[in-house]
C-alpha cells in the first residue's frame, strides 16, 4: 500500500497536468495538499469531507478513492 506522500505526489502530478482554473485542477490540488498534511489515509479522507465548494469536494473524493485503491 502506498503512503500519503506517495499518493500526494500522484495527485500533484494530476493537478499540474489539469487546465488552470478547472475543477480537476482544484480537486487534485486539494487531494495533494490534504494527503501531504495528514497522518494517514483515514485522516485524509475525513479532511476531504470539508472541501468546498460541493463540486470540488465531489471531484476530490472521487480522485482520492481512485488513488487510494490503486
């Protein structure tokens, strides 16, 4: 299983590749920052529940789920 920092690096790569100002970029950046600053996967998942606006939160949670199950 990959740790938070490995997952954060993957999310940051996705953020860097997404168009500036897009939901995908905002979501991937949120996931990268959250993973880099939390203790473990469960803590990161709970923290992402607080992301707003709703459309960014939903995209971030979907990305998080994809990354954390790879």
